[in-house]
C-alpha cells in the first residue's frame, strides 16, 4: 500500500496510508494527540514508582519517546514493551520531526536507539527506561497480569475491525495487573461495549484535538 509522510495540525509529521486514508497519528496533531491520550490520561496516573507499559502499535516510536521524556519528570522507572506487526522502515523514521518539534535535540540518540535496537531483545535505553520490541500480531499476545498500563494505538476500527474485538480486549484485560489501565484514542460505541464485555470499567474522557471523546478502561 502507498505510504507518504504528511505534516499534521501541530507541525509534527506522521505516516499516511493513502489506500486506507488512515494515519499513524491524528492529522490534527500527532504530538498533541499522543500527549493527550497516552500521557495526560494514562502515564500521569503513575508517579514515583516502577511500571510496566505495553504499547499496541509501536509504529513511529512517538509514544515511546514522549513516555521516556515524561518518565523523568514523574520519577518513573519503566519497562516498555512495544508490539508491532509491520515495523516502520528506517527511511520513514528519518523523515519524522519529533525531536525538533519537541525541542529535545539532546534526546536524539535515545530515539535513534529505540529504532535501531533489535527486535525480541530487552535493551536498556537509559537508566530508568528499558525497551522490548516485539514483532508479532497483537492477537498473539499471551501475557498474564504483567502490565500496569496499556497504550492501545492500533489503526482504527474502520480499517482494521479485527483488532478492536472482545477477543483482543480479553487478551489486554488478562495482560494487565488488577487496577491496570488501558487508554485509547477511540471512542466508538462498539469499542466501549467490547471493553465492558470482557470486564473493564470504562470511562469516556474529552478527546484530543479533532476528536470529541476518548476511552480509558480499568481492570476491576
């Protein structure tokens, strides 16, 4: 499928899959969306502790980067697992402008290492941030009671409905520890109902720019 780099509403870039009219991040603002959904309503629930994070859709590495940046402010030690079925090519990563947009040039080496690190191997990116990238289908995740926080950032249900089912969300529920949290940009009624059906307590929250609502789910 044809892919191209586009500039989103906040000046940050993302990858667009033209055949699907779908982007890796919101066209209204890639960085704004990532901070709003995954940091404001996910990561900042945790402070001064050690947590395990699972990202569904490692993609461009933006969520991992900002999690690393924010973890230092929140005094967090993070074990970060990013699952991706179709890794982004290096030439695409090199066209993304997250470091300059975030004005964090000193962290360029960490972002580069995140993408250069081998798959299926734990890598210590920094003293307080360990990364494990897994190249596999989301439906093959079988972790039990491991994670405190899940970033559910798969492509939308419009183009990949098979990733937003009770089957997948049951795997997410089982992968979380009790009182663990899942956050996603989606607010579709079918997604909310699927989350509730497997046992999550679900709340609707104000969405990022361009979206009215998002969802946050807690393992009872």
